[in-house]
């Protein structure tokens, strides 16, 4: 996923499984809105945790672990393009 590391709050360039950029303006708009909402919720969670005395490092790691554990439950997104032709 391409992302502007100089501006971590900027949404990435959304890509299809084959690596090509998503071109549909409406799809990009929805993904960007979701990205902004998720970032704000993650920030709220981090700040709430720190304000309540939780370890900032632990809150961050728990969020990373949760994101990494997510699995898409439908459709072609479940296919890994590297193994789809096997």
C-alpha cells in the first residue's frame, strides 16, 4: 500500500489486489472517509487509555494486534494473488 510517510494522516493510494490503483472516485471517497474515521477512533482510544493510566506502548500494541488479526469474511479479497493461480 502506497502511503505518504511525511504525512501519516494522509490516506494511502488505494490499490487493487493486482497492485493497480483504484480509479473509481466513489470507492476512493468511501475508503478515505473510512481511513479518517478509523484514525480518529484509534487516536481517541490511545488518548483515553493514556488519560486512564494505561501504558501508551501497550495500547498501541493492542491496536496493532487487533488490526493484524482482522480477516475479511467474504469474496475475492480473501484470495491471495500469489496463491490464486495454484
